């Protein structure tokens, strides 16, 4: 009887992601706790393989964030915002987006929702970098873009508020 090995996925990414990209991301997640250099290379390979796959941006900026590499995390967040805006057909700059907001439905699809979640990540990174004013600016724009708080930005808003009260 032949033995079959099943590899359980560590993280559930988008079901529409190419299998090869998912495999690289799963391997990167598995390596991230034991070999950060290997994990980073795998995350970057996945992104190179499919630079339009938004989940590669998500995985990479989360990895950098947990490694306390906030400058790298911010760089990937900004690239992710740009890619999701390109896919959604709307302006990349959240300040411009707020000015023309009625024109765009940011709850329309995965790329627009990714934009909101990634904008929340930008605010959190700014907060962790000690740029409280910048974080609050991003959050105020996000509040206008996401009035239903689907991104959960209110949690970061409460955190930012607690920091400014100290």
C-alpha cells in the first residue's frame, strides 16, 4: 500500500489564487518561524510569479510587520494599494479617492476590499512607527471610504486615540 502525505495548509488564502503561488506562500508561512531568510525569498518568489495576486502583497507585508521591518512593510503596503487600485480602476491615492468617493464603490469586489484592508494596515504601520498624526490622517480618510467599517479600522482608531491621550 502506497503512503500518501497530506500537507495541511497553514493559512487560507484566496481560493482563486494560482496553485503554484499558494504553494510558495504556504512554504513561506511554514518557514517564517524557523528561517526568516528562506521565508522572505519564498514570499518574494510568489510575488514575482504573479504580481497581480493581491494575497502576495498581504502575506509579504504581514511577514515584514511581524519581523518589525516596518519600512519594508510600508513599502509593500503602498505597492499593494497601487496594484489593488489598478485592478479596481480607481485612483491609488486615498486622499484623491475621498474627494471623488461617490464615484467609487469600495465594497464592490475583492480588489476594492483589499484596498480598504491594506489602507488600515498602512495606518497601523504608521502608528507603530510613531507617526501618530500620519496614522490619524489615514484613518480619517479610511473612515470616509469605509463608513460601514468592513475593514475593522475602528480598532486601529481606538488604538490611535489611546496613544494620543497619553
